């Protein structure tokens, strides 16, 4: 296992800077997920850790040693790719054992490792099959097995579940998380799917435009986002944002009323965030935010219904109990209680606090 440290890490392609001097410490045994939109620099960062991309500036330390100039095979790191990269002409066992091809282990020891790895991943009865006979989830496990068999200091995963259907993705999320729990090996995982990040990570790294915006546990990022981008990126459905103004200690929002709120010391325009699960359809009283809006769409999900509303000039999503499905075009009341509103400066988009 290994501690991984990024110190002012930079990646440039000619005159274009893709990663802007980021700092991060990944502790030994942590499961860290890099998340962000396409082009944010997360995969580039992962490839620099793996040694597949040259480092333009700063230092990368693995186990306390600078490895900027080391070849990938010298870093004792195993990478699992999005497209599996398994060989169709080889059996499952041969694919898993491919990473041991140049090792000095005896043939018996290699076979033992292959069988042990296959058992851990539930592939022990498939070792003689070829990849064409496997499901997508089984192929992904073969790719993970090929990384595992080398007993690396860390695993790197580059969007490994993006080619799977929704049910298989959910299953593989659990399998990878359970694998980490059993092995205790450092895992660095890249995805654009915030659900994967929230359900798997010990620590999430949110990236945008080659910069790290926030680092924290899934709960930290969900409850205390530092800016509008993180607030909207973490959580599903995305956080609603409406324009408002704080003046003289009062919050005003077009088409809504707000009362009994503990507001931050601020005067001027703000963005008011509220998560769909905190904006509830129905008649409510008391402190918080209350409004009425026109129903534009509904999404019945069984346990709840997502209700899309026009609230003044803003489009928001609220929730209703699963058996409540408002009519499109009807007017409904919504309410969010105190403590569920997130306030951001309208210009900098930095967090001001909760209300």
C-alpha cells in the first residue's frame, strides 16, 4: 500500500495548461474519487499518477519518494481502464495472469495467485473461458483481477463502469467497494458520475478546469459545498438555484416569501440554493421559504414524485410523496424549512452560509 502526494502538479500540452498546480494527499488505504465534468483534468491527473503522462511541473510522491521520472512499471501501481483492455484470444485465467508474465515467480506461485484472485472476484469457475463468453460485469472483473494479481501499492480506475448498464453499474459499485474493504489498498478512481463518487468514496475531489475546487467526504461536500458548481454537481437531482437579494437583514426572492431565517452578514444579490428533496410540495406554515409555482412536468419514481415547476423566472424541482402526482399546468405550493437554504454570492459564486 502507498501514500500518494501531489505537490503543485502541473500538466501542459504546448501552451495549453490542463492541470493548474494542484495539491492533494491521498492517504495509505484511502478510496479517493476524482469527479468533475469532461475536460476538467481528472483523467489527466490519474494518468500522471500512473506514469502514462509526463509531469510538466511540481512533484508526485508515492510512498514518500518522488517518482516523476519513473516508468509506469517502476511505480508498483495497477490501472483499470474504461474499455477493459482484456485479450479476446486468451482465457480468463491467462488474462488475469498476464501481469505476472515477466515476474520471477514460479509457475506454481503464478497459478496460485491467479486462482486466489479468481476466487475473490467470483471468477473461479470461469478461468478456462474466453472473454466472448462473459457478461460485461464479468469482463470488468477480469480487468480488475489482472490489476489485483500483481499485488500493487495502489489501484487506479479510469471510469471503469461507464460501459455497463445501470443495474450492472450498481452491482459493480458494491463489488469494488467491498474489494477495497477486503484488500485495504489505496484506490484512486475517476468518474464523471457523482452517484458513483457519493456511494464509493472515502474522500471526493471535485475538479473543474484543471483546478481542485473542494476535497472532503461525501457528506461534507453534500452538506457544505464551497461554491455553486460543487453544490450543483454533488447531489441528484441537482440543487435548485434562484436569484435573490439580501438587504437590511431580509432575504427577498421573486415569486417566493422567506421568513425566520438566520442570514449571513451580507448585502446585495445572492443565489439561493435548495435541494429538491428539501423543497416539498404541499401546504406548510412556519419559518423558511414558501412559494407557489406552475407544474411543467412530473416524474413519478414510486417512492416519490419529482415535480418540475416554474417559480417566477426560475425553473426548479420539488418533491412530493410517491402517490401524489400533480397535474401539469396546475399551481402547487412548495416549502423549504430553515437550515435547508444555501446562500452564495451572486458574483463570485462562493458560499456565504446556510439559512
